[in-house]
C-alpha cells in the first residue's frame, strides 16, 4: 500500500502539470495574430483662403486737426474812443463779410476833412494866381522883347510847378483824411468766428493796437501727415496749389453721433517733417448752411481717395510671414482615395500691407490656396489637412448621426 500511495503522489501532480502545459500551449496557438498598421500622419488642420484677382482702391488713411483758413489779429488803423461794438464781437461769436465790428469816434476825422478841403481850395487858388501872373508876364515880355524866347523865371515855371505840387499834396492829405474816416469803422471782407476780444466800448485805442483775434471760417483746412511710402498711392499736388485734388472724406464723433464731411487736397507743405519724416498734405473743406458745424481744433479721421490697382490679390494679413512670404497649400497625390496637401513656401511681391489685409502684386496665381493658420514650426513640404467650411462640417456631422 505504501508503494502504491507513493507512486500516486508522484504521478498525479506530474499528470496535472503535463495537462496544464498542453492546455496552455493549445490556448497560445489558438490566439489571433494582431494586425499591425502604420500610424496615419496627415498633418495639422489648417484654414485656407483661395486667391483671386481684383481691382482695389488704394485709399490712404490719415488724421489731423481742423484749422481756420486764416487767423487775423484785428488792429486799429486809427486812434480814438470806441463808441459802438457789434453784438457778435464776443469770444465764439460769428460775423458775416463787411459787418462793422467796432466803430471809433469819427468827430476829429470829419473836422480834419473840412480842414483839408480848405487847404485844397487855397492851393488851387494859388495855382490859379501863379498861372495868371505867368500869362501877364509873357504878354509884357512879348511887348518888350518881341519873339525872343522868354526866360523860365519870366514864365514863372518854378512857381507854377510848386503850386501844382501844393495842390497834389493838399489832395493827398484830403484823401488820407477821408481814408481815416472810413477806418473808424472796423470791417473784414470775409465772414468768420471771433477767437478773443481785447477792446470794447468806451476804451480809447491807439493806432496799431490789437482789438480782437478772428478766424476766417468760410473754408477750413486740415493738416494731414502722410508717411512717405503712402504717397505712392495718391496723386498729391506736389507742384503747387490745385482746386481739384484728391477727394477726402472726414469723419469725427460729434454730439453723440458719427459725422461726415467732404473736401479735397489743395496743396502740400514745402518740406518733409524732419522729426517724423512725413509729408503733410493740406485738405480744404467748405461749410454749407445747415451742415453740422466742423469746429476749429476738432480732431478728425480722413480717408484720401487713392489710385486704383488693377489685377492684384487681396489676402488677409495673417497669411504673410517673414514680411513677403506666404504658405501655399498645394494638392498632392491621392492616398487611400483622399487627396493630400503640402505646404510650399512662396515669396510674393507685396504692394501694400494694412492692419487686416494685404495687397499682393504678384507671386501667387488665381485659384491657389494659401494657409491662414499660424503654425508652430512649419517647414516646406509639410503635410497638412485643410479645414472644411463650417457648413460642410455640419452636413457631415448630420450624415454621420443618421448612420
């Protein structure tokens, strides 16, 4: 019994181990081999834009302050006491052409005219007397000397010439007195607005004393600094003053609303600003009755009508990199029935760059797609995927949901 028992104790474990080994081997051989597939790397997803030719208006943007056509220091041409003042002669008041802004007491100047008229009469009387005496002297000379030429002193030529000059001088003094009488009324040939007042009724002023500072607002001017590279896009009157220069549209926030005015470039300043290296164009804008007032000192934005560029490419500024390069998304060979796309670095000819878009003169062809996505480390030949428009993505999502 002991020998049988010992044999069983040895053989049973060996049988169990052998059966387990065969079972494990069978299970191992029955498993399916995994299918090894290379990972598909189709590149990052990018947004693109299709390049098309177009004609673009190259307007130039600028900003400036409104200034009066001219600023005049109104001074007295005669001395005296101010006896009348226009109701508009106050800071901010407006006046029309030939309004009498101030009137100086004219009593003394009227008396001076009377005196000068008397002086003219005396000078004319003396001239008449000299001419009569000369005629008498010539008759006496002819009776004594016959046809012999008379001496200039006999003909009293110096006395007559002196008398004529005296008449001219008296008339000049009379004209001056009349002019002074007219100057007692202070007027201007243009309409405008009063900036400041320095004299008023009751004050005695001297010749040349400042009375007021007024602004000619019949037309207003705006100084518009323009960068030198921007002058290539607009026809500035570099040779002098013009009346039909490039049109300008002005906009500004006024009275809680966006207001618009229209004008044109009439000239440019004679030199380039040494500090900013900009050329300043002068635009003139007229004010019409009923228009929203454009006030002196107002800061306005201006859009200057520029030249039209034909056959150019307008692309988003985000498409440019390195200043004058774009990434062109070129279609390659199909893989698994789907097209592949690769990035191609392309140098382009940039005509103009603005905040939101750039104008290209060349370097791309119509119908090509350019990359708009800012990639981390793009390289030439890199594989990318094109992001479909949102409408197409929604349609695909709906079709997948139905399936």
